[in-house]
């Protein structure tokens, strides 16, 4: 008979769509953030800079979170990949998008230490500039975020490669590295912004990783804690 730990490891995620539904609410778009938005010209120039730094070979974007389930550009292929020296962590405190100033949420980044398994998205060679423009527009649309992208080493089924990754080792006053898991879970469970809830983001990421046969131990613990926090809320009326 399998041990209790083995049975737990084989079980499905604790966090379900029913949990997500309880966290969603209508939140007005707060409008301008006070940051400096990049113009179309700025985005094209930044994408060209990144493309000029690309090592020989295909353009890979390393997806470890939402890019897995919502890539934002047409890719030619995707490969399971590992980024040694990095691990996922919900460490970016956000007061917009999937949170509010009153109830800030957390978003995912990768930070130094350990190992992170994700997906390398390979951009078509002829569309590399367009793919990078789409990524810059989505991931770093403000001048203040421009440095939150770097090239890292990854390992794929085909061998080692270099890949572009967004929000690796982020810095700034809103970075909350090392939050206790229970605290991070409470923030995620309660946060919702005009783009959806932080719980929805976590749920979609865990589901996407599972679909690729990837189980991240830290996220697995976090989704269980978030589910337990939501289950502790009073039953909904009606």
C-alpha cells in the first residue's frame, strides 16, 4: 500500500475553479499607474536591443508562469526546459492588475537558488522582432521595468541554450522575497484587481505546469495553503 506521502503526491491540486470563483469580483480599472509608459517606438527599440544581444541559434523565451498558459506570441515550438540556479517565488507585491492598494496581491518571478523547470518557447526566426515587441509590451510596459529582463542559461531536451526571461531576480521596494508561505497564501487568496484575482493566476499556473508534467514543490504547497484559506471563509449566502 502506498504511503500517505505518496498518496498525497499523487493527488490532484487542492486549489480548484470553485476556489477561484470565490475570489473574483468586479474591480474598476484604476487607470494610469504613475509609471512612465513606453511608447510604440520605445518598445520597438527595446526589442531590437534584446534581439541584438541574442546568442547564435533560435530565440528562446523561458516561460515559468503565465507565459506557459498565455504566451502572447506565436511560437514555432516549445520545449520542456530547466533553468539551473533559479526557482519560482511569488514575491512581487502588486497594487493593480490582480490586486489593489487596499488589498495587494503577489505575482510570480524567479529568484536565485535551486532549479526551475518550465517551457522554452521558440520564436519563428522571421518573427523574432515582433515576438519580442509583444513580450516587452506585455511584461515590461513601463520605463521603470525595462531592466527586469535578462538572458539566462537553460537546459532543454536538445541540449544547453540561452533564453530570454522576464522578471528574473527582480529588485525594488515592492519585492517581498522570503515571505512565509502562510503570509503569501493569505495575500494571494484575498487579492483581486480589474484583471482578475491572484488566486486565479496561481490556479492557472499550477494547472499549466501539471499539463506539462511539472510539479513545483513550492507552488504545490502554496496552492494548498490558498485553498485552505479560502475554505476557512464563511459559507456564501444563498
